[in-house]
């Protein structure tokens, strides 16, 4: 996508209503012994086609926020709208694709079988892109008949990504998808995602890696811990398409420093 | 593409080391070493009974037992068929019962808390103690043997299956719920196959217990079967026949155990090399 096209899309996107709207959302977990506020009064808007990262330390509620958006967790207060409708409506319309930290593949299904899992369950035919082609896109051509136990961690996550994309979701919700991988594979998967994501899908990406967030995102939302609330909302104005080399630029480092400062201030605040 | 190939190569490289220390020596060792030990024991036993004055009814020589196996084959075979039938039916009943119990236990905390203590208690009851009662209630024919066998088999199946059904990854279940998968789909497409490796662990324990169950059932009231033959030979002080029946029971137990393993490998080819790759 060229810069001009992107600007066009951003303009039409701005004219339309945000795809994801989170207003005053709080989440309180109750156990028999204690209550814990996981999220407090969170507001967030994500435009169609935007790549937004939720960045923060462990336990800041970023995963909870992601699961609330995707309808996997019920919030205690506030409102979540997807394309102006409810989360349940969005779920019924199969607008969400999920990728988790663990690939959660079925060991008895092949790569192709795993990528087709949700199609088999919904009885749907292939989405806009046939599954075989999706596997090619995520770099797994030739591995269709392999079992998960024969794959490396990075390849398993590629399968999980293909599985999420199989139903052609408008919104991709990714919960630290590369956190369980070693540093080298993790960087690689970031580069791959950069290549695969073409701006046609909205992505909400949970991570605790600052460089990962800067590399991938249009916007990085920093959350503070206990209870989770939004601390900063930083647009990343690095030009697209981005290449892995963008990591070496001065601008990239500036964004990293800015985000790190936000997180550190938060940690200091918590300490005092 | 090249990168993926790299990842595979890394995975394969890691695997080589595992094979050197683990599997390479193990395959022949698992077969040869026990066979060697058994040979030593049998030879020592043979020599001992030849060069001492121990009478046959105390400890018959291995060669005498083999001779008896051949001479009394017709009787031994007929009784083996009876016992095998009891084992087979009792095992199947036990497995069906075990799986049927495991489903409500896996799905409901209330059922689990209600049933588990009773199920565990049922295992503490010595089967040999209730077998006479079962004979009293159910008669001398097949029925009490099947019940004793099934009572022994169901327990490991219930425990392993309930564990397996319940141990599916939370995120995977969320994923299925997000596309509105129904309970039947979740059970048959995910929970059941997920539990199969564990269930087969239960089946392997169950099949060895089934042999014991059938013999115990025959012990207290029967007119045929290898267990009956054991008691019969014992009262006649016919220890050669007793050992011959015992050897057949051992062979049946080992063969059935191996058979369960073969079925597992055929049904779960994906499970065999579960541990062969170290993820990178």
C-alpha cells in the first residue's frame, strides 16, 4: 500500500465511526477472599484497519482488555461497541480472529487440519482466501501434512495465525503471540507479521515488548498496573510499508525511549 | 521460506542429541535385557530342580511344565477360551462404564465431589472379598466374573479420562466458544481426542487388572477357566498343571497389554513423536 492510499484510507476511516469503541470499561474480579480491580475506567477507540498495541507490564490488565473486546470476558462496568453494535453481534458475525501466547494447536490434526479447525466447526466454506493460500502467506507452504509436534514454536504460531485468518475476520486480536518464543524467532515473527498485515484488517496486539510495539503499530496504548488504566496513547508515525531495518532508525529509538519513559514513570509512581 | 527451513533444521538438530542418549540404545535393550534375565532365571531353576531332591509338587522343573503344556493343551486351551471371554467382556463393560462416569465427572464439580470419594472407596474394597457375594447374587456362570473384571477396569479408565477431558487449554476453549461451537463439537472434536493418550494409559492398566479380575471371579465359584484350573490343580497337588495354567495367564496378560499398545499406535500416530522435537 502506498502512502497516498494509506492517507485516503485514514481519511475515510476518520469519517466513519471507530470500529472498536471502549467507553468507561472497568473489570473487577471477585474471589471468595478478595476483590481485584483489573481495569478501571478505560476508554479506547480503534479505527478500521488500524494496528494498535496494548503495552504494559505483567498484570496491567491488557489481556483482560483484549478479551473484553473479543467477548471472551464480561466487563463489570462501561460499554464496548464493535462497528456500532454489541460484542455478541460482532461474535455472531465472526468479526474476530484470536491468536494467543500458546499456539493451542490440536496435536492430532495436521497443519492444514489445524488451520481449517474453525471452518470445520462453523461449517463455513473458505473465507476470502483459501486456507492453502493462507498457509503459503504465513510461510508454511510444503508443511501442510506435518503434525504440530514436528514443528518449532515459531512455526506453530504461524499455524495459529493462519487458523485465525481462515474465517476472514475483520478484527485480529493477538495476545502476546510471540512472547513464548526465543528472542531471535520473536524478531523474525515480528518481521513476518509486518509483511503479512496489509492494513486491510484491524489489529489489537497485546505485548510487553517495546520494540515489537513500535515496529508493528500505528498507535501504542500504554497501560498502567493495578488497576489497569490507560496511561498514554502514542501514535507511531513511522512511514509504511516498514521494513525490519526501521529498527535501526533514530526515530524508532526515539519512540522506544518515549514509551520506556512512560512505563518507568508509572513504575516509579507505583513505588512511592 | 528459507527462514522456515532454518527453523526446521534447528529443530532437527536439537532432536539428534535426544536420540543419541534416549532412543538408540533403548529399543534393543528393552527386548534383549529382560529376555536375558528370564533365561538366566529359567536355567538356574532347571538346574536347581535337577540337582536337588525337590519333588515335582513343590517345584516342577521348567522342562516338565513345558511337557505338560503340550500334553494337556486341549484342556488348557478350552479353559483359556473361557477366561479370555470373561476378560474381553469384562474389559469392554469396564471401559464403557469408566468413560460414561468420566463425562459427568469432568463436566460437573458437584458430580465430581459426589462421586469421587465413593469411587475411590470402591477401589479400596478387596474384590476377592466381594466376589463370593457376587456369586451368591448372580450365580455361577459368566455374570459374576464380568462384574468383578469390570469393577477393576473402570477405575483407571474413569480417572484418566476425566483428567483428560478436563485438561483442555482454556484459550482453546475460548477460541471454540468465540465461533459458537456447541458442546458436542467441543467434546468430539477436542476434548475426547485430547484425552485419548491419557485414556490409553488407563486402558493399559485396565487390561492387566482385567486378567486379575477374571481369575478372582473364577476362584470363588466356577467350573471352568484358567483361574478355576489353578484352584483345581492346587487341590490335587498337581503343581505342573498349576504352573502351566499360570504361564498361560502370563502370556494372555502380556499379549493383551501389547495389543492395547498396538491399537494406541494405530489410532494415535500423532502421539508417538510428541516428544521428538524441541521447539525453537
